[in-house]
């Protein structure tokens, strides 16, 4: 059975897409820690543990995530982009990219932001514009 992230990547469930190629998909977390909190997933592999990925998928995922993080940092004012791989909520490998101005921005226990659809759309569009410049 397809995971929610597979359904998102296939367009069966709407998302705020940040970037995409044949193998990977990046979209805004709908329960973000901060504005710009992005998830990066492999499109064709549903394994829930990143270290189970084959070498090519693993390396490709990190390369794609690096490009998305570069675009994210250019689009969302921050000191750096933090990275987390937790995978406890959705059984599909995913990398969290979180714009950071302090370490507290990466606390997954804190209350999540409530953004309006137009805010999500504007953030996704600005990150995508930067991503297109990189690629």
C-alpha cells in the first residue's frame, strides 16, 4: 500500500511542492517548525529507514537535498539550514530541512506553526525559483 508521501509525490494528495526530479520530491511540511520547513523524499522507494536505501538512491537523495537546502537558504532568511532524519511518523524515508536562526528552531517538541494556504504557496514558490536557478 502506498504511503502518504508516495501519494503526495504522485499528485494524488496536494502539497506545496518546492522541487522535483525523476527520482526525488521536496515539499513543505504542513506542520512546520518554522517557515520553509521542507521534506525531501525518494519518489520510487518507500522504505522507512534511510540506511536501508541502496547506494545510488541514498547518494541521490542527499545530493537532491543539498540543492534544495541551498535554494531554501537563498529564499528564507536564516543563518543555515538544519537537517534531521527521524522517520518515526511516516513510514517513508524523508529528510527534514529546517531554516535555522538558532538551535531552538530545530526542536520537534515545540508547537508547530499555523500558516495560511497563501503563505505556504508563496514560500514554496520562492524556494522553487531559487532551486530552478541552481539546476
